C-alpha cells in the first residue's frame, strides 16, 4: 500500500513537471511568434517615422550593396544623408542620384575604414554641426573571396588588420562620434549590420565570423546601456543578400536584393532591436537552427558559395547529359 502511494506521488510530481514544461515552451513559442508577427508583418502596415530621430542619417560603406540601399531608403523616408566610403567618384555618383531622385540634401566623406584610428578625427570634423539622428554602421569586408583556413589568407599580416579595422573598429568609433549629441537630444538610432555568419562559429570564415559576433554583442550591450537615455541600438543579422560581397548571387525566394532587404529591415525599427531584417531570413535562421545545430550549421556564405558553384557547373552537367554514351573508359 505504501509503495502504491509513493508511486502515485512520484507520478503526480513528474506529470506536473511535464505539464509546466509544456506550458512554458508553448508560451515561449507563442511569444516568439507574436514578436515575429509584429516585426515582420505589422511593421509593413505601421512604420516608424524615422524623422523623429533627427534630420540627418550617416551611412558607412554607402556606395554599393546594403549600405547604398539603406542610404536610398532613408532618403526616400525623408532624411538627409551623409555618405561615407573610400571611393570619391562613387560617392559623388550616389550623392547626385539621391539628390535628384529623392530631393534630399547629401554630404560625402571619403574615408578608408581599413586604415585604422587615424581617420576618425577627420570624420568627426566633417560631421560637426549636423543633427545626426541615425547612424548605419554597414561597412564591412571579408578577408578572402573563398572559404579558407586562417593562415591561408593572402598577405595575412595586412589583411587581418584591415578586416578588424573595417568590421569592428568602425562600429565602435563611429558610435563614439555620434552618441554624445544623441544623448544631449535624448534620442537617436544606431543600426549595426552583423551577419548570419555570427550566429554560430564558422570554420574557414573564422575572422569574419568572429568580427560579426563582436558587432552583435556590442550592439546588444550598447542598447542595454543607453536605451533609458532614448537611444535605440538595433542589430541587423542578414542571411544572403545579393551584393558584391556575395558575388551578386541571383535574387530568389531565399536571397533578397539589397533594396528589398533595406526596406524590410528599416520597417522593423521600433519593433525589435535584434532582427534578421526580413521574414524570409528570419524563417531561414529558424529552420537552420533546428536542422543544423551547433558547429554543423551552415553559414550564409557557405550557402551562397554552394549556389554559385551549382550555377557554374550547370551548363557542363547539361552537356554531359546530352552527350552520346559511346565512349569507352
């Protein structure tokens, strides 16, 4: 009789623990779904008026890809744009297009972010006097065009320093430049572009992956420190976007164009401070986190490289399939 009572008590405890666990995960899943619905669905209907942060937006790496798309989308939404990049000719070209198409003021700052700390005093002087409401820390680079082990990078002594300067130093120093004035006004928005490659350690992309997880952690810490002061720091973690860095992989249901991505990502401002940028990338992130846990997980860069390889060999495969099978081994 005592054994039966003890067994019943144990069964009750275990069933209670199981029920609580199920309820916890159901609530957690429901909350995540609601957060995703707000960020990627409601944001399409009710967009934050980005002009509340200030008159000017600063975009680094602004002459191509995601940076240029952010600059154009911000101008479209009524902000004046400061374009920062290393090519003065490209800066002038993008500046003229924005002024002509969107009727907004622009300023250009020619600067190479791979050069290190020496560039920031000149940038600070050229930003002086502007009411900067938004900073988009977009500039970034990989250390090689293909997957490679750390020591196989061409000219590693120089390249490693350049990548760190461009991907991490730029984010911290540009944030340092704009934050004081934002704090004085009690409002401001900093958008830092990280990468899906930071979601898990990525062998053969070791330095790029490491610099991007720095961007993620720095963004989330900075937001925690300054959100009570009216400053929003948003971390954007894109999957594959068709840009020069991804070798302009063709746009598809899984691959976003830079313009489409920037539009969707800016819609999430005011709804979330950590975002994949768009619904399709968020779903890909969720699927990969389930299918490829831990170190087995494929990076966005691996996916686009496989897609590029498949596209490159498709003509040869078609030719082989059509070739008469009359040859002997």
